[in-house]
C-alpha cells in the first residue's frame, strides 16, 4: 500500500518520502509503526545526532523513535494523512486524512494536529 521513494520536497543527502502504491480512501489506516520510547532526559544525547530530526514527542515525559516508515513521512501544513498514538501498544497508526491517489506522496503535519501551523524547528532559522 505504501513505499519509500525519492521525494521532490525533501532536500539533503537522503531526500526520501513515503508514497502510496494504490489509492487509499479517506479514513483508511495504512500503516502501523512500533516505537522505541525513551525518557526526555536522554533526548539531550539524541540531539547530538541525525536522529533528532526523526523523533516524535511521546507523551509528557518521553520521546520516541518511530520505526517502520514512521520516520520517513515528510511534513506539510496541508497533510493528506494523520496519526494516532496508542500508548498501551506503543504504536503510531497512520490514517488517510483525505483520499490519497496511487503515486502521491504521503504527508503528515509534524505538529501532530492537522490544522496546527506553528513554525517547526527547521523553519525557525529561515
């Protein structure tokens, strides 16, 4: 249902994104990604690595490395997908926020809420 390919919106060395391999109707859960949570106190160590740009807030006291394709979704303030966190199962579930066509890149809002347009860490230097 999804695959990783070169993304035209992502620069840098790895410029990847997640793309639909078939049409995904609105509301469809298309990916579950397990997480590796760690206490926020340890995040200072992660901030010194490339992983700092790929982790998610995970509740009030933790941050999480999201496995599967979870780390590879690119950001948009007009996303076509969203996610829910299941803290009991330690997974992120990704859903189509609107119909997604085959071949289309899948975007989430890194702020966690579809309509949240708060500037992100990588935009604050611009």
